[in-house]
C-alpha cells in the first residue's frame, strides 16, 4: 500500500471554513500528495457529499490526490506530532473500498424523506417503489447488503439563533434540511424533514439488528404513499401508524431508538 508523508500544507487546511472538496483542491494546488481533513467536532465519522455551492465547480473533476476525513482526536494527535518536529508517515489503506471476496454486493443508498422538492423528489420516490421488490429479494438471499444514508445540512454558527435556523434545524443547528416549500411562512419546516429522516434511520437500525433490514423498504414506501406533505399527513402520528400497520418487530423498539439511540445515528447522515 502506498505511503504518504503528511506535509504541513495539508495541515494548514485542517480547520479552514470551506467545503471538503475545496480543501482537497487547495492542497493539491499547493503540492500535497494527499490530504487528511480532521473533523472539528468529536463525533462518528460522516460521509462527505458533493457540495451544493455556487460558482465554478469544474475543479471537482480535476481532484486527483487521495483525500480522507479523520476523527478530531486522531487529527489532534497527528498535528501535535508534526508540531513537535516528528516524522509522520501515514498509510492510506484502501482495502475497505474494494469489493469484499464473499460474492456479496455492498451498496449505499442516499435518500431523503422530503416529497416536496419537485422532480428530484418525485423520481426518488418512484425509484424506491419500483426497486423495492428486487432490493428485498437480493437482501433476503444474501446477495447484497445495503445501507441507507440521509442527506443533511448544518447551520453556520453565526446564524444558530436565527428564526430560520431554528425552524430548519435540530440539535442546535447541527442537523438541518431546506424548507420543503421554500417558504418559511407556510407548510412544513426543514426540521420536520430531519425528524422523519431520523425516524427512518431508526426503523433501519432496529430492523437490521433483528436480521430483517429489508423491512426498511416496506416502511419508506408505505410512508411515502400514506403520509405525503401535500395531504398534510407528514406527521409523527402517520409514521407511527405505518410502523404499526406493517407489524414491524415491536413498535416500542423503534420508539426507543428514536428517543434515545438516534443520538448515535450520525453514521447514516
């Protein structure tokens, strides 16, 4: 496996306020062979998504150096060693990114429970409905292993106390979603979407722990059909009704997950 020496130019980008991809691009232009970006919060690692930023983003296709997100604690240790003048070598191990030799396909599905974002949401819901049967058969027979992830945004620190941030986010601005109708004065708020996303994460976690992860497809499909925003049914009560009607495991398990354990659901966002 290749070895890359962590150079100072990489670490100079650790705590800058810009997108992950912009950090990688700046490091590459500065001559770095690779870049490790340390999280600025103590939390489980999250997956970096392509930024929805304005302006020219052509640079995204030209990033060629390896890049990875590391935990804050690991980043602090590496930075301390570099500040002390120690020689630091980092092995980038790509084996987790390669197909596993068990003839099973592992894939991730990025989704969102919002159904009011226009054609993009409509096509996603149609995909879930049409792919559900095949996905469940493949999962039950052990041919695949899937993991759903939910797209999330965050509120900049300077806006955390704003009315807009409070209506679109939970957990002090850490997890947000855009207003579904793009109108703060009516309809549902972004935080309603975040809460429903977390509920779907909990359904997946409970179903997976009971050896039936494919039940997630039943829940998200029925929720999309029975609890649409257009009919003002995008609610906790409707979601609970879907869980009960499907006879999914024990309703109390899903409720407990949502109330207590989804503080540890960041691996799915």
